[in-house]
C-alpha cells in the first residue's frame, strides 16, 4: 500500500547556488505517496494545493512550521565509517597511520561478530538520522556479512545510503585484511549482488566500490577494482586521498609511476592509472593535493568529500576548499567518523567554516566560507558528490522529500523560552524575534545541534522525530 500523501506548509530554506540560500515563506510543498515532491507553491494554502492535485483533505497529512521553525533539505554525509562509530572521540594524539593501527583496525575487525555489528550499525543509523543525515556514504568493514547487515539496517530504518565493503589486501594487520586480490574482488561482487537484491530499484540503498586507500590495496586489487568500475559504470566509487603527509610518501613509495604507467608520481595519478579516478569517484580529504592534481581531479569530474572535523582531530591539515571549488572540483562534507569525532553534518558545516578561516589566516582572505556556502556543501554539493543531485539536496518538483524540520527556541517578553522539545528546560539557540532569516540560519549553523532537528523524512517517510 502506498503511503499517504503529505503536505508541508510554512517556511522552507534551501540552497539556490553555492553562495545563495532561498527563503520560501507561506509556501506549500506537496509530496505524493511515493515520496516525490509534486508541487512547490508559494503564497498558497494546503487546501488550494490539495484541490489542484485532486487530493481530498482526509487523505493527506499536513505539517506546518511554527515560529522559528523551517524545513531544510536533509544533510548528505559524503564520507563516514559506520564501523568506527563506537570510537568517536577516542583518538588521543594520534595521526592517520598510527591511528589506523591503534584504534581503527582492531574495532573494524571485531565487527565480524554479527551481534556486535548489529548493535553498532543500528546505533549509528539512529544517531545520524537524529542529526538530520538523510543520505550517508558509508564504509562498513572487510566482512561481507556485516556489510550486508548495514545495508539491511539502512533500508529498514529508511536512511538513504551508499554502502561499501572495504577492500584492503596489504599493509594492514593479518587479522584484518583480504587474503588476496581475487578474494577481495569476489567478496566485493558478493556484497554488491546482495545490496542490489534487497533494493533493486536503488530507492534507498546502493552499493559503492570501496578501495580503502591506495596504501592498503595491491596493484592487482586496484586494477581489478578499476576493471569492475568499468564493467559497472553505474556504481559509485569511494576512497581516501592525500589526507596526511606520511600517507602521501607511502603512496609514492608503493606506486612509483614506472610501476603504474601514471604520468607523474602524484597520489591522484595512481587512482587515475587504475581507472578509479572517474566522475563517480568520491575522494575523502584531499588536504595536500597539488595544483596539477586538483586539475586532474576536475578534468576527470571526481568529487571531494571535505572532512574538517577529522582533518583537525587527527591533525591531517586544513583542506583548501575555496581553492578546490575555484579549480572546478565539486565538494561536499563528510563527518569521517571516527577520524572525526562528531556524527553531525551541521558540526561539519560549522567546522568547514572555521577551518576555512584558519586557511584565511594563512594569508588568503577569500578562503573564508560563508554560512550559505557550508550549507550548500552539506546539501546540494553533497548530493552531487554522491551522484544523487537529481533526487535530493533541495526542494523542487520531481525531487524526493528528504528533509528536516528545524526548530529553534523563541524568547518571549518575559525572557522565557518557548518552542523547545518536550522534557527540555531550555533552548540551545534563542531567537529574539528581531533577527533576519539569514541571521536565524547563521545562529542555527553556529549553535545548533540535534535538539533542533525536530523531524526527519527520507523519500517522504518520517524516519526520526524528537519528542
Ligand atoms: N585512510 C584509510 N583508512 C582510513 C580511515 O578509516 N579513516 C580515515 N580518516 N582515513 C583513512
Ligand atoms: Fe575516512
């Protein structure tokens, strides 16, 4: 049975372009039983739109914004490790390569236990949905069964997801790696087939080719994955690139250009030589890319997932997002849990703004990203990074209703707050009533969190509600 149609009424905010948010007030958005937006009408009413669509009012659920509330597109987390969620905040003073060995590989390997995997994956899905993440590009683990379980749980919970079985057949501990390139490729195919079998229309979940990063993949594995990418031009690809200087040196050592046929000795050149630098490729980090690498990435149409929380926490560096954008590289945001300590894309947006200010303090004032820009990266930019820009990231007829209802607290004449969630004594973002809409949104970006994420929908289905 198709779900009921829904009508949303009130204020809608979404990105028009990188630098511009659109504020739609007194607007009605109608969503049909399949979760698609079928009307966006300003200066209208629920009744008028229902009538126009031939919907009778008793068949329709209506949600209306109150003061200091607005609908915003769901966030797209373009890079996170579902399997690392229990480690959020646990990284000490490590940097990438010792962080992987000390904290990460032991935890990921332990999720071979299906009960543990279920516990972790159920939580990470609930947690990210509660923070407004309607689409997530997940890395699971090397283990096929637990990767497939992650896809099952995303589908059940209704979170749109790219789910990747991690490929790694070298330079990782013997207890946690693919036994051979052939075994890695066979396991990858097995997981792809399973994920496609549970959601053949790719309505909610889809598989993604996932070479962990060049250092942990042998040349035959990289070649095999490049071949698979060619055989399946519909599959997205995700990996890490140029996150940390020791990692870059390692790639140079492992893949000298004479061994790959690459034009130069760059990290990007390695992925390119194996057919993995494509317009479906999501490259996480890109902190230390060279001019020529950024140009190659732009030419291939590969995308960058900017992970400011992780890049700061494990001291990888400050990615130059403005520079990438100006090179024509499409960018989105990633929490990169648990290199990043926060499950929140709103936090990633805030940190993207702050890190860009650190880049600016290095002498390039135009590096600063605005509130509008970081929210674009969190929604429309991210949608393009994961290849779903036709479906999600904004409010338009023909797109899916992947959205969040954001609610801030309002301060009354006595200085008391209203509009906070049940059971809370105080609001975390106070709106006094004299702020402009851009100021309200800026207050949300800089002080908001999951308390402000009141309801979340994916493809028209209510997937989270804060009581
Ligand atoms: N590089 C290779 N694996 C990882 C990972 O799990 N997290 C991060 N941040 N970088 C990586
Ligand atoms: Fe990562």
